[in-house]
C-alpha cells in the first residue's frame, strides 16, 4: 500500500481522506510496523534460516508473512541453493513456512513465528529428512465383488510429515495400499452400506519402522438385509423425530436415524433388536417408548403414535441473574433432554434480571448465554424435570471480566486536531474475545479499556505531519494491570 505525495495532496484538498485512507497514508509515510527515524525512514533487518539434511546445491524456499499491525510488513518467498535463506524484514511479528522439497520433508520446524525488535534474527534451524516410504497394505474379505471400500490412516507426525502420514485410500478390489514413512499410525475403515465390519477389524494401530508392516486384514459380513420401518402418526408435518435401534444380527448394531417425514427405515440383517423412540416436545408417545422386535427373513413395520399434550398443562420455569450491569441483555435456551436424536429447543432473552418459560412435563437441559464481557460463574447450565409442578428458581451469577486502561498520548499536533489509534487482538485466541477497536480524539490522549491479552496498535498518520519519536505501530501485553502508556510526537512534515 503506497500513496504518492501528489495523490495525497489532491485527496487532502478534496477532503476525502478517510480512516481507510489514513491507514494507507500511514504506510506511505513509513509509519508501519518498523522503527521510524526522525526522517521517517525504516531500518531494515534480516532473518536467516539455516537448513541441514539436503544434498549440496538443492534449491529450497521459505515464505515469510507479516502478521503484525498496519500494512507495511514483508510478505515474500525467498529461495536458495545454499544452506541458508536470508529474508529482509522490518520490526514486527512474522509467520514462516518452509516449502516442500521433493523427496524430503521437514517435521516440527516446517512453520512457526518470530519477532523482529530492532535487530537481526539469528539463524532459525530447519532440519530436512529424506522421505523413505514403505508399503502398508490392507486386504478385505466378505464384501461382494467390485464393492467400494475406504480406509483412512492418521500418523503422529508434525509439520510436513503430518501431511505425508494422514492419508485416505479407496478400492474396488480386495486390497488397497498406502506409501508411508516411518511412524505410528491409527486406521479407520469407513462404513460400507449393507455390510458390517467383524471382530473390531474396522479400526486399530500399526507401526512402520524401517520396513513394510504385515498386511492388515479387514473382515466384513454382508448378510441379507431387510427393511425395518417405523411409521408415526400424530406429529405435525415436518416435525423431526428419532429412533434408536440396538441389537445383534451377526454383529453388534447400534444405529440412530431421524426424519421429518412419517417413516424411518433401518436396513437390518436377521437378528433380535431393541428400539427406543425419542421424545418430542409437546407430545406424548402412545404406549412405551421402548420395545423389541425380531428380523427373520422379512420386512418389519412398527407403528408409533404421538399425542398432543392437552393445552393448559404448562408450568412456569424461572431463571434469575445477578452480576450483570442494569439493562444488560442475556438469554437462556431450554432443550428437551435426549440421549440421542434431535431435540427441540426454546430461547428466551431479557434486559432485566429474570427470564420465564412455560413448559410441559418432561426432562430438560438448559444453557445460559451472556455478553462476552462477562463470564458465568454459577448456574450456567444444568438439567431439570417437570412432573406436575414447577422447579425452584434457577440462580445464575455473572462476573465481569476485568479490563485495564492503556493511554496513548500525543504531542506536537495543533490544539483540537483529530488523531486516531487502532488496537486489535495480536493473534487469534490471545484475548477473551476478538478485539478491533478504533478511537479518535481531539485532545492529547486516547484511552482504551482492555482485558488480559496480547495486542498490537497503529497510530494513524496525520496529513502534513510525521512521527518523530515513539512507534507508530507495535505490540503490547495486558496481564492483570494497566500496561505502560504509549507516547508519540508529531512534527510538521518537511
């Protein structure tokens, strides 16, 4: 992002320099992540990567990307056929990634971050390993001819090695193969419609240690299967309902299916099975929600009746909060409790201290939601049962996440001049919630109130002025106390 002085002058004359333009102007004047001299000239530094493990003369590459504040950092890929790669950089935080070299891989050090703070970064070691693959073979029995089956393997490597170790392969034949480097692997066989994996051969672990491991046998059972249909009556059109089936049909079968139509169909081999019908909010199930049935060479139909609960059988359920500032919005979601399948839910919200529901008999769970500037220290979730009467009031306690002040102070600008500072989360997850705050002031100070975390800031440029002392862009940490203030000095641009 570069803005010429001629374009800047025209934009200023037309009065169209916006905040976005101010960021571009900041970059054009050299007010990005690097240290700034009195003349506004950035000081360049270097970061050096040193590799071992490659044959002499092999070309390798490193990509470096600036992740600090502003838009003036380096983003480039540098290659070398020597043992070192050197990248020119400015002050700031960077991410690096070592590119793949055919026949080799880099484990943990394939990517990472580094900081530049007024000095060169010494050699970052990169270790290449020769890729020596071995054959890992899976064979199957029990599938009909030309049936597609799939196996996934996951290793314990890191960096580029992880990409080499995590693979999925499919086959219409009786065997499939993986080409894998040394390592410990877990495998998982995907489900094949109409077939079942026997004797826990559908998942496991194997080791590649300097040689191909013995072939791994996957045993399938493909018996005749028959339709078992659960047919419901009584639910409104489009209502989601669920059935769980568990039993033995040559293998242990445990399946749950849901539907918004009137039928749910399982395809099962001969055997004896148990079933359970999931509750649906506002409806009773005629008869027992549990039952059993045999499959003996023919389809099975099981009828399920739902009955709307009579109006009037509702009971108030109350939630009461403490700790939130007056008028703060919060909410509660109540869900009919299920051990499987789909459940309906209801959410109520309020700017006051109490939230009410009217609910029918049943077993429920709840989840409280509040503003991200607070944490729930008690009563945030739980279960309750309504059986002809209301439960006691549920008490919820919120505690404000503490914040600490950081003040930016400027000198050198004419009285009443607007100046602007951006503060944002340095990296994802380094603050309790993502922060991107912009404050503008026509006094000499700008103050932010921030929770614990790692941040970076940018002081936006002012047309006609340059920063002669202090950093226009840098990072800082808030940890249980207000960090030191930041001071910058502006002077008319020569």
